[in-house]
C-alpha cells in the first residue's frame, strides 16, 4: 500500500506528539514523587519539636516555621508545575487525536 508524502509527514508528526506525551508523563511523574516527599516532610514537621534541613552533605538544625514555609512554597510550586504539565498533556493529546483521525481518513481514501 502506497502512502502519500503528506500522510507520511502527518504520521511523523503524530509520532512526535506521542514522544512529547511520553516526556510529559515522565516529568509529571517526577513532580508527583517530589510532591509526595514534600507532603510527607510537612506531616513529619507537625509531629516533631526539632527540625533539620539538609544543606549539601550535612544536616543542620533549622527553624521549624521557616522550614515549613519553604516546604509549603515548594509544594505550591510542584502543584502548579503538575497542573501546567496536565494542561500541556491534554493539548497534545487533543492534537494527536485529531491528527490520527485525519491520517486514518486519508489512508482509507488512498486504499
């Protein structure tokens, strides 16, 4: 079965969309893991009197409230990044779905 150049280009574009989706999923997963770690650290801070922060290769005592504020800020940033990734992922999925439909129609016509 012969496929037109235009259809081949669209198939290549669809493959690029699929690769982008895989990248988004990987990045989103990393952010979600970090978010779980930050939430866990915030929970532990509520159950302890002393707080420590890792700086380079050492752990130093830190002000509990400052540490909590830093972690809360990091949590908000991670949630924002995840939300942004989800929006981008949705947009790419929609484009990929539309392109896939176009490709299938063209292939059926060429068949």
